[in-house]
């Protein structure tokens, strides 16, 4: 079982480096939403790679600080992404308020940088999930772009809100290693499912270059 | 104590795991819900589109049928009122060129030719008038409908109560023609089929709307048969109402005559 999960873990890392390249290939010819989404995929790839390097190459004690870049970068890029899809200007307002709140959090408690930020994870994930839900409602009538990627974002962020949110709790509880490993593994499986959906989205809609008529 | 703590921790761990599973399940359910709703909506839209296409087909068919009937009527008119009479003229002219006839006979034949050509002229004018009344083009809808009413009154078969209050320019000329045709068709129906005594016609154009009310006290027909009453030109009336982007309501029952309401927006409304 462990060996399977190890392979799975390798797959997610390499996969997260592979599909941004697919998306980057048609970067220039596509619309703004596509460009922002590609940047988001690049961010995921960079975070995955840095996480791998931090443990295997640089041999850092903790790579928790990366989680902050991950969720804040994710929140900014996906908010911009949904502004393009939903055309709601108020998303900018929400983005600004949440960023101000997070800024205040880190200034008032700099220690937070070396821990998980459960509240931050919860707030940002929930807001993105709401955007995804709004977009799903909008795609009810007619064919809309990024339907599959949207489902992927919705499912992955909703289910992992709790995994990342409970990170500190798990450390404090001193539960057996196997349990925290279990959470990591669940995350990996969900992440792979998310990646597959993004890949299928590319395969179905963007693998064949659009011919301009 | 340690065991107890461990138990509590285990419980928390279990709750977290359960909550994650629940979230996953919920997200699955929501995605499925949206997926099936979307399928349902797409299906409903498809059905609606099909319905519209069917309707368009019916409309097209009705138009073709009407067109053919109209051609048949014109052909009949031309044959009866012009060709057959011109035949007689041609025959008479032949007799004139024969040369072996007395001047009295020549006079008689000349008179006959004169009378017949006058009739042919009158008939051809009538046919042209039926096809496109010159009054409508020259003097507008008000005058054309008034003329229709006069013609109907002249027959002395009906008592006609009419009030026509149409402001010129309320409708575009092509729409005026449709309104005129609807009134003409309704009157034709009354004359041909209804055995009515009284006809009421109100045509009013207001600021935004044009409304037409037509009523007779004839024998009427089953309301269910309206759709099938192609011979009565009802589908033609409905088609014209569609082109006018207006609403038409046709009420009739046996023995109760017919009552038709038509409303459409005027130019000013847009």
C-alpha cells in the first residue's frame, strides 16, 4: 500500500509540472480567464517542486511556510479567474478585504509564518468554493468553458479545507504519525483527481488548436 | 489518564476523518445534482426548440396552402371574367371580318363587343382591386377599411356598425396591409359562410397599441375546430397576427357568431 502511495505521490509531483506546459502551449491565443488559470497551474507546479526540493535537496526542517504562499497565491489567482468567468466586480472587493485581514493576521502574530494558518485556509477555500458553486449554477444553461476545471476546484477545495484547516490541531494533539500520514495521503489522492480533471479539461477543449474561421 | 486522553484524541481524529468524508460526499452530491439539472434543462430546451420548429413548419405549410388557393382563385377569376368573355369578343370580331353581313347586324355585333369589353374592363379592374386595393396604397388604412365597409353596406345584406379611428402612420405600410387583409378575410368569411345579419367593426389606434374588434351574429363554429378551419382562413389570420407581433383571440361557438380581438403595438411603442 505504501509503495503505491509513494508512486502516487511521485505522479502528482511530475504531473503538476507537466500539465502547466500543456496549458502554456496555447497561452497566447486564449482569453484572460485561460491565462489566469494557467498562472494558477504554474503556481501549483512551483509549490509542488519547492516542497519536494525543501525536503529532498535543501533538507529543511519544515516546509510549512510554503503553505502560506500556496493558499494566498491560490486565493488571489482563483479570485481573478472567477472575476473573468462570473463577471462580478464585487469579487475584487472580497479579495481586498480578505487580503487585508490576512495581512493583519501575520503582522499581529508573526509566529504564524511557521505554522499552518487554519482560519486563512478556511476563509479562502470557502470563498472560492462559493464562486465555483455560483459558476456551476451559471453553467446550468448552455455550454460554458472550464466546466470540468470548475468541478475540480469545487471538489478539491471543499474537501481539503478541513485537511489543511486541521493541520495545527494534528501537530498539537501528537497523534500517531500514521494518522497525519493518512491525511497527507488523502490529500494526494484528491489532488491527483483534481489534476486529472484539469487534464481532461485541456484534452477536451484545448488539445486541438482553434482554427479561426 | 493517558489512555483517556488518547481516546479523546482518537475521537477528534475520527471526527476529522468523518468530516472530510462527509465533505467529499457532499461535493460529489452537489456536482451530481448540477449535472442532472443541466441534463434536464438541456432536454427541456431541446423540446422547446423542436416545438418551435414544428410550429414554423406548420406556418410554412399553411402559407403554401394559402398561396396555392389564392393562385387557384385568381386563375378561376381570370378564366371566368376575362378569357371566356374575350372569346366571345374574338368570335364577334371574326363575324365582322366575314363581310357577308348586313349593316344592322354589324351594328348589333359592335354593340355586343362594346358591352362585353366594358364588362371585361370592369372585371379586370375588380380583380386587380381585389389583389391590391389602390385605396390602401394611395390613401392609407383608414380610407381602405372605410371603402371595404361601404362595399359591404352596398350589398344591403348586412347591418354594419363600424367605428374606425386610425391615425395614419401608426403602423408601417406592410403591417397596415396585414391588418387590412385580416379585416377583409373576416368580412369574406361572414359573407360566404356565416348567414349573419349584423356586423360590428371597431378599429382604434392609440398611443402604443392598435386594437381591432370584429363581431358578427352568424352561425359561428366549434372553437375546437378553429385550428382545422383552414377553409375559413383562420390560420391565415393567425399567421398575419404573428407577423404583426400581435395577439389575436378568436371566440366562436355554434349559433353565437364569431368575435375576434386583435391587438398589436404601434410604431410609437418601439
